[in-house]
């Protein structure tokens, strides 16, 4: 069954559950239309209503927190350390260059 067919089947089930909840259909008639036992119908109804309750509960605002990934955090820390070492090397190279220029200028005098 394709994802579209699965979605359509789920929508049909939801529509029938709403009809039962609104009193337009009995659970027996709903089960017959869906081709399942009343027990199966009631299981689907319980799952559907439980899902609706979960979906309608207040959620924390803002972005969801990022999952904790120790490997990613370790790599991020290593990258930060390497970037800091590179900045230090660049500063050392600039200092050496300035010292070399000063030495050359002093030798010319």
C-alpha cells in the first residue's frame, strides 16, 4: 500500500470515528463499514482519541532542544581547539615577520 493510500485509509477511519463520536453512527455500523470487528474499531477509536489528546496538550514554546550528541560535541571542541591553534600560529608568524623586519632595518643602519 502506498503512503497516499495509507493516508486515505487513515482519513476514512478518522471520519468514521468522528461520526460515531457525534452520534451519527453506532460503533457496530462503523466496524461494519471499516470491515473490522467492534473490538478492533474500539482499539482504533481509543488510539485516535489518545493521539488527539496528546496533540492538543500545551507544548513548551520556542525551538525544541537539540539532542545531546557526545561525538558531535567532541568534534566541535576539537575544531575550536584547532582554530585557536591556527590563530596563534598566524600571530606568531606575524610577530616573527615584524622581528625579522626590525632586525633587517637595524642591520642597515
